[in-house]
C-alpha cells in the first residue's frame, strides 16, 4: 500500500508529454479487454475499409464509439447497420489525435432471434449456390491412414475420438484451435489453411454440443466455404444443436460425436481385420482337416507298402531263379554263335578274294576301252576336230561359207574361215 502511494506521488510530481501519457494510458487499457452489448446507432465506412460505429445502451442512451479494422470486419460476415443489436469484443484505446474509442476485433449478433434469422438467411443463400448438394459429397478413401484433426485440446472430445479410432497404424496430425463462439473463427480458418498444405487423407473438425451462440463460428460463411472447397474429404463431428451447423452441412460427412467420426474412419480397416480373422479360422480348419486326412492316408499307405514289400520280395525270388536259367541258356546260345561266326568268317574271306579278282579284271578291260577311244589319242594319230561357234562339225551339211572355223589339232587350235564347201 505504501509503495503504491509513493508511486502515485512520483507520478503526480512528474510532468508527461501528451504522447507519453497516451502510451501509459493505453498500456493500462489493455487490461480492460471486455465484451459489450449495444445497439448500433451510427455507422461510417472509412476510405481504407475500416468501419466506425457507435454502440448505444438501450436503457439510458449511453454511447461508446467503436472501430473494427477492415480485415476483422470481413471475417465474420455481419453487416453493420443502424438498429442492429450486437456484441463486440476488444479493448479500449486512446488515440493521440482522435480520442477514446473501443477497438473491436470480434463482432457477433446479439439475441437468439436475430441469430436464427441470420442463420436461416445464410443457409438458404448457400443452399441456392449448391454448396450442400449431395452430389458434391466425396467418399472416404478406402483405407485412410493420415488423419488431420482440428479441435480444442481441452475437454473430452479428443480423448473420445482417439479411444474409438482403433489400432490400425493411423498417423494423426492435430491442431489445437478455439471452437467456442465467434472468437474461434480466426483460429479455425488458420487451421484449415495450414492443413491445406499438409499431406492428409481426411480432415476431422470436432467439438461438443452447445447453444446457438457457442456454435457461431461454425455458421461463419468463410469457414463454410473453406470446408466445401477442402482438397480431401471432411468429417464434421460437431455436437448437434436443433439447428445443424452450416459447417456440418458443407462437410462430406456429418456425425454427432467424435466417437462416431472415429468409427467412420476405421470402418474399412475393421472390415479387413474381420475378414482376416475369418480367413485365419478357415485356413486353420482347412489344415486341421487336411492333417487328419493325411494321417489316415499315411497309415493306409504304410499298410499297402508292407503288403507290396512282401509281394515284391516273393516275386524277386521267383524272378531270380528264372533269370538264372535264362542267363545259362543265353550263354549256351552265345557259345554256339561264336563257333558259327568263326566258320562264317573263313568262308567270307575266300568269297571276298574271289570278288576282288573279278572286279580287277573288269577294271583293266574298261581302261583299255577308254584309252582306245580317247580323242587326244586320235589327234596324235593325225586327226583334227573342227568347230564353229562351239558346235562340232561332223558333216559339210552343217557348214556355211563365211563362218569362222576353229580346227583343234594335238598341240593347239587353228582359226580359219570357210571359203568353199566341196561335197563328196
């Protein structure tokens, strides 16, 4: 208490410049972040897009001047006009030139009646655009693995979802976001934009149930459009109010609880697990039956083998005796064949020598005939061979005056021309 008095005394003694004092006051005013309800009595749109308006207390006419920056105004989809009752959230601020204003960073309509009216107006407009058409709803991938989750870490929503998801190797990426009231809009939009750049198979947006006021962010037009245009299927697990949120209508799947959302995601995996379990039982039963049948077959086979063994060895003894007799006879036959072959060999050699003598005499006779008829021998005896154009002359009938004539003698060829022909 004493220290506070001393600090106040020091401030009383110090003289501040206007800008210094404004800065000190604004530092203190940051601690006065509040929500204010009132009726809009005046609205002015600045050249840069910022909106300046006045809130009036219905009871005594008290007013407070407010401003909402262009970026925040476009975020909530609410048209500020005179006579509309709203709730603003923000901090007071003392401007060095323009004085005191309340800077609103969140605005929302006040009163359930007007909220329902605005909800219905926006729902009908988006419905007319086809944003909620069933034909636009996408199916989940058959076996999703990479799951994106947007929700608040506080509360039991996330735990309910994870406990019912099942152990199928899911890879979960989660963004902690505010989900309560109009102030959650900025968080939710930011989370959606982050997940657009992530590699996921499905996105889940979750929160528990609540009043129409607490669901305001899920009826925001910008958020609804982001959900409708999201690149992968979206599941909205938003606790159902009697008026279903517009985000749920735009999503590909809308369920009432996070537990159901988890079941939807793991459904295809659960079916596969069930099929595998059934298949395992079928295989085990099949092999059990097969082994039982094989055991019986083995016993029967051993009995057959034993009987066959006795039969084979009995046959072997009989066959052995028969073979012994056969080989003895075969040896006798070979011995006889050997003697006959020796006799035949002598006869064959004598006959072959006689045949060679006859052939030799015939070759000598043929050689004499060839020698006597050899044309070259005739040429050496004084004869010649006459040809014209490769043809052999045997008669003057074939000769023509003027033709070339080649006469072959024993040591060469004489080229001449036919001058005259004398017949005998």
